[in-house]
C-alpha cells in the first residue's frame, strides 16, 4: 500500500520540526517531537523498499505521509532542503495555531505566512514547492501496519 501526498502545509511543518531540532534520528528510525514538546511520533524507514511508517494523525487517519516522516526524510538528506529557509519556521506552535483555525490548514498557513516579510514568504513558498516536488517524484510504501498516534497535547 502506498502513502498519498500531504497538503503543502505538512512540508512547512516538517521544515519547522527540523529547524527546531525536534527530529532525533537513530539509524533508519526517528522520534519526531510535536511542536508542544509533550509527545513524539515514531518513524521507521526501509530505504531499499522505499517504505516508511509514521504514527501521526494525518498518516493514520487520512493516509498521507505526515510531517514527521517528511521531517525525517529532510533530516537524513533524502529530501534536500535549505537550513537557512527552514530557520524562518523555527519556534512556531503548529498545534496551537491548527487548533485555533479548527485544522483549516489553508487558514493556518496564511496566518503563519502573514507574520513573515514578503521576502521570507517568497523564499518559504519556493522551498516548500521544491520539497513537495521532490516528495512527489518518489513513491513511498507503507512499512508494516499503521500504528495509532500518541495521545495528549
């Protein structure tokens, strides 16, 4: 079974997770901490099979490759990224903002980008689109069976 592609905001969230240092890689697995820091998601990866498993809500309930998996792929260099651009997303309380907008990702992203300079908005959009294109150039399969997301904030 294959993962579907996520909404573009998940690329932004992944960049923020990497910039925040919330991705702890150990071989072909990782713990990716939430923006609140109160829970972590587990990522397992088999590069030879292009198979990955992650237990975030979007992956489990919606079937798309969630931001923790994307953050892992960024961190290990499979999806190259610009650390300077990622830094522009450091320290964002993604969970709080998503809840504020009732998980309307378009509104969340607009809110976050509205706080950036016009130059930063352009740089972020270009980087997110470039990473999204890289992501879509691959087909990622499920690695094993889905596991439920962690509970809590």
